[in-house]
C-alpha cells in the first residue's frame, strides 16, 4: 500500500513540473520582449505629428547642422504660428561661453520680448532635441501651448534627464508635447557632436 508520504511526494513532483511549465509560459514572453527591446533600439516617432510638424523639425535639423558647422552644439529651435516661422534660434553655448544659451531658451527669451505673451500663446515651439528642464521651465513661463521635439534627450543612456513631459506635466499640464519626430536624423546629428567631444 502506498504511504501517505509517497503519494504526497508524487503529487509534489507533478505540482513542481506544472509550476515550472507555468513559470516558463509567464516568463518567456517577457524574456522575448526584453531581447527584442535590446535588438531594436530605434525609437518610434510620435504618430500624432503632422506633415507641418515634420517640415518644421526638418528645419530645426538644418539649423542645428549649421550651428554645428560654426562650432556650436547641434541644437536648434523654431517658433511657428499657424504655418509661418516667427523666430529661429540655435544653441550658442560654445561661441558665447554661456552654458545657458540653449536654443529653446534663447528663442523664448527673444520672442517674448519681440511678440509678447499673447502671440506666444498661439505658437508651437519646435526643437531639434527634447527640451531640458531649464528650457521646459522657460516654455512654461512663456505660455507656449505646444511643443514638438525631434530626438529624445536620452541618447543611449548617456544623458539621463527628466523627460520634458514629466516637467511640463507638473508645471504646465495644459502644454501639448509631441515627439519624438524624425528622431533617427536628430540622433545622428547629436551623436556626431558627442563623438567629436569624446
Ligand atoms: Zn535646454
């Protein structure tokens, strides 16, 4: 006659195998997903971006490239009302020796003097790279309701900033943020710059 313990042991083995199989079923898709994430580092563009958004991001890349050719960091921003460009700026952090001369901050600073808050409240700010914390603050103070960025801030984990959606979400939740847009081109621009700087 089978002992109680033996019966329990047999049933315990069966339970053990079933647990192993269940764990495989639960964990396998997660492992596959992680492997997929590592293999595919490409970031998908924001599907809400319009054709005008893409055109304006292309313009910021053009300006960023020109800034880089002048020895400055490859960042640029454009202020647009309806479909007209009101102002443009590039990062002049190196040529001016002023580390706060980010493209978005310079753009907001110049445009608020030139156009005033009423005009800025009808504009979209386009920027070649996701705005940093400082520039997100400036965008909030200017009351610009829409931001579209090209490349994300975080380039291969090298720059761990607070995402602008997080900053603006807290200090200006009504601001619409679209991005990344045409991020591959934007990332290439930036990685060329970071490679040069070492
Ligand atoms: Zn900035």
